[in-house]
C-alpha cells in the first residue's frame, strides 16, 4: 500500500478523534520509507506480504485482543490454534502432534532445543555450518554445547563429518541433538534428513528439523530427488519448526514448533495460582515457554488454512510451485545472459557476474546490486564460501559476494521480470 492509498484511510470502524486522524496521517507518510515488499520488483530478502484474508482476520480478532496463554484469555482462539497445530503437524506427517504457535522461528527453535536439553541434559547440538545462526545463539542461551558439521559443495550437511562427531561423542558417553535444516536461509539447501535419521538412531541421537523457511515445500515436488527424499522423512524426526509468516501467508510474527511425541509436554509442566482454572483440559500456556501470546495470530492462520488447505495439489501447492518455477526461470534467463548461477534447490536464486578474482567479482556484484536498486528492482547480497563455489576464479579474499534473489511471490514467475533482472 503506497502513500496515495494510506493518506485517505479514516478507519470508520474506530472512534478516532481529529488528533488521532492527524497522527495516523503522519504515520502513513512515515511508512513510505520502506522497500516495496509487496510488489514483484522486490525479490530480495525473505519477506512475503501476508494474504489479505490473513490481514483481515488478524485485524478483526485484534478487537477482541485475546491472549492464548490460557483459556481465560483466549477461549475461541485457543481452539483455533489447536486446529492449526493439527493441520501443520499432519502436513509434516505427525499423527498426533504436540505444539503451538510462536512469535517466529527463533523462539520455536529455542523451545525445540530446550526440550532436547530437558530430555538429555548433556546433549550436544550439532548443526550444518550453513544453518541459521539462531541455533548457536540459542544453544548459548540454554547453556548447551554447540558444534558445526561441515557442509558439502551443495550446502548440505556432510554425513561423514556428522558420523565422525557422533562417534567422538559416543566415546565420551554423550550423544547429540542433530539440527537438520530443510531450506537454509542462504541458498535454500536441504540437509539429507532421510540419511541423517538412521545415522542418528544408530548413535542414540535426537533429530530436530529446522524447516522455518522450507517447511511448506513439503507439499511440492522439488527439483532434486534427494531433497524430496529428505522432506519425506520429516515424520521420523523428533521435532520440527515451520514459519507460517514466511510461505504461510501470515503477518509477522507467526512461527510454530511441533513435537512428534505428545508426552514431551511433560517437560513444560508448571503451575500458576491464577490462570489454569477455567478447564481441566491442557492449556496451550502449559506447553509453551512464552507466556502471553496473541490469539489474533491463530485466528489469521486458521482463516488462511480454510482458503489454502495444506493438501497435495491444492491452492497452496499452486502458489509454491510458481515460486519454484520462478527460480528455475530466472536461473535459466541469467545463464542465457552469461551470468554464473547455482542450481536452485527451492525458490532462492544465487548468481554472479563472471570475472577473474573474488575481489573483482565481488565488486562487480555489489555494483550490479546498487544499479538494480536504482532501477527499482530490489535484490540481496550473499557471501558464498569457497567450498560452495563451483566457478573457476582466483581466491584473493575469504568469501565471494554474490547476488541472491528470493522469489517467494507467485508474481515472480514472470519472464519480463527475469529479463529486467538479467539486463545490465
């Protein structure tokens, strides 16, 4: 929504006086200082505008302002949240999932690691070197040992390095909590979960799946067979995180943590002298680390799931598939124009201007990024490691700065947009 649309809003449903209206018009003007996130020419970071239905449901519920910490504060929206948890869990292959919505993937991953620590206080967290930094940060918050597992040339977890680290832990009578990332935020790489699971079981290790970005692609067929095999194994993992405020069309913040074994709710058990008397049923507040949580998020997600059910071949699948096609199409167009590209695993396209050295190419890519922004085409930058780089160049610096485009919107499936990006 641009200034011309915002400046005339008068919110007739609200009792706003003239001062309120004046302040809102000033705010509307201030909000123009943003990138055009909702438009097709924004193809940079992982920012996907919420669906209008989700916005309307969230706004409508905000008039009630329910709190899903306990039934006292959010009776209707707690029921909606439980339905959302079942839908998300079933998408992942969990028959009776335990879980809840969170403010985002960071808190969701924190809770998954916290439960892993409660189940085994000496467990060590092992994550792909390309995994999101939240795992190392949250491990530090929780006082858990953390280690990285080497990534292969495709950004996937190296199984031999994982096996070596699990073996070393076994020799000291310890085990691990393995974090498998299905859709790294950098390049969309998918860890080989189908191979990680049996390896983990052979060492008595726990497996947590961080599918904050890629989780909804469980509904799709990805370009690489090995990635589809990884997604098919999610139902065997102990826990999984997914962010509905990414591909799930929700406003920020809406994440979710799900556990395969409902009995793990015992690790959350606590009591309160004033919040848990409305019902003998389990309250969501009894299985969360967060206390107050917005019921409006549950209502918005529930409404969206009615329009876009999480079923194979459905409306949500069609939206996601357009993003996959967009990444494939942009990559092909860039190749035609002489760019270097990585094969997209999901809807993230990594590409580069060609050149002789890492420093020269990085400078060219930064200049390209700035020139596109001047044309109102908004992309992103990413540091590619030497191990992930398939191109022949002189490494006169540690990393190579490349261009990164996240094609989350169906509107990105446009040859005209691909050509506009590729044309220098």
